[in-house]
C-alpha cells in the first residue's frame, strides 16, 4: 500500500506529517498469564482468558504483508525521503504465549504452510522453563516453525512472580541452541542483579518499581496506570493539557491485535481502532481517519485533557496531578468503561478489569 491510500493522508498537503504504514503487529495470543505484573499495560493475569484463533492469526499476518509489503516506504519528517526494503514484523506475545504452546505451534504450522515468513519475536516470562530436555525440544520446534528471536522478560515486575533460576536456565539454553543474536533478555541488568522479593515489605517493593520505571519507562495505562503511576512524580494537570496524541497515532509503526481481533495503535492498549473479525486490517488502515471516532479525534487533536469536559459532565473527578498524559488518559477511559460509555472504542473488558 502507499501512504496516499489512507483516508486521512489523502486530504493532507505534501508537507504535512502522514499516517504511517504499519510495519509490525504484536499478536496477543491470550490475555491469560501466570503473572499479574504491576506494570502490565494489558492487565493480564491468571484470571483472564481469550485465545487467538487460527483465522485471526493468519488474517492479521496476511493483511500486514498487504499493508507493508516487503518494501515499506520510510518517511523522514513530513515528506517521503527514502524507500528501504523492510520485512513486516510479527511478534507473538500475550499474556503468556507458552501457556498455549501446542496451539501456538498449530498457528505457526499454518503460517509456514502459507509461506508467510518468519515470526520476528516470541515473548515469554520463562515460567515454564523447569526441565532442560523440554526447553530444548520446545526451542527446536519453534526454530523449525520459523521463530527468528526469543524474547525473555526479566525485570523486577516479572521477578515478583517468576523465579530467576527459570529465567537463567531458559536464557542459557536458548543462547546455546539459537545463538546469542537470537535471544533477547529484557533486561540483562536484572538477570545479572535479580531482585529477591522474599523479605521485602510493600514500601521497599514500591521503591524498586519506581527505580525500574526510571531505568526503563513503561506506558502508564491499564494496571501500570493503577499501580505504578501513583508512585511516580506527578505533573500538574495544567502541564498535561498542552499534550495531544497526534504523533502517537501518526508515527505508530505498528499495532497490537488481541485474541478477539481488536486492533490497538502502538502500545495504546484499550483504545480500539477496529476489529479484524469485522473488517480486514488493510481496510482498517486505509479508512483510519481520526474524525471517524469522537474519542480518537479528541485524543488526536487535544490529548486526554480534551476528554476532561465530557468526563466531568458525567461525574469524573480529576486529580490535581498525573504521572503523564497516558496516566490521565487511562483514568478517564477507565471511568468511561465503568459507565459503559463509548464501548466501540473503549474496550475490551480485559484491559479494564
Ligand atoms: S508477564 Fe507480561 S503479559 Fe504477563 S502480566 Fe507480566 S507484563 Fe503482563
Ligand atoms: S494519552 Fe492515550 S492515546 Fe495518547 S499515547 Fe497515551 S494511551 Fe495513547
């Protein structure tokens, strides 16, 4: 596809920033997770569900190829400045995808049958890495099915739930079997110096989370907004009022798609751009125009502060300060969700409960 195939781009002048072609898709196999990390911006936990079907998985991948092709236009600033060969990238995530290992393999078998290419990244928190033989077999299977890289989550948030020995075992065996270039540990620092939660009180835990968030900032939506944002330095709401989300939408180079087919821009979890069960992804991209949706239009032009008036009319009581615009956005959206307002855009329930 070309940039001008998009509805919003069509009406822009040559010099205006365009809505980018999506070049990666993070596919959430499930919202279920063995963990319930405090910074999880999808609110995943053992109580959550959902499992991506073969149709959603394959359709999403095919559509991404149709959008990005094998050669995607790279835009630097407002005008087209370079064209480069870029493979569209698929990333399997969750929830915890290894909870449904067999199902994930079935999806990958189908993608292989259809010659869709390699999965760039499969992400895991390593909870399953007890047995060396089983680890080797699983990695061998994923390698055969086209996994390019394995990403292992490793930080204080995950370490509250996953024993570091499991992470170490998986990282060592994966480096051995796949090679160091194909194994990402996020973050190495916490593999070298893991946190022992055993004797920590609540206050000490919070200090650790604050310092981890300073080292590696996370998007403050969903559980991160509820649990982590209140621990961070807050900015007066007046300061946030000038921040719109135009760049966040236009420059998002990719999307996330949840197990039910809901499409989110970049990491803006819980703001539904469309659903691929109803509309193919390439049509969602083509038809994207902020003006099609009042919530997205307001966020695009005025940021979350633009939603305040409407929220307050419905009873929302804002705080005086927030950790950032995504924290404010998440609080207002949570309020709308609780009131069952704008369900087409603010959902699904997994992101808000
Ligand atoms: S392991 Fe990942 S998906 Fe699971 S709760 Fe933690 S951040 Fe969320
Ligand atoms: S404020 Fe909301 S729409 Fe804007 S970037 Fe943050 S989560 Fe996305």
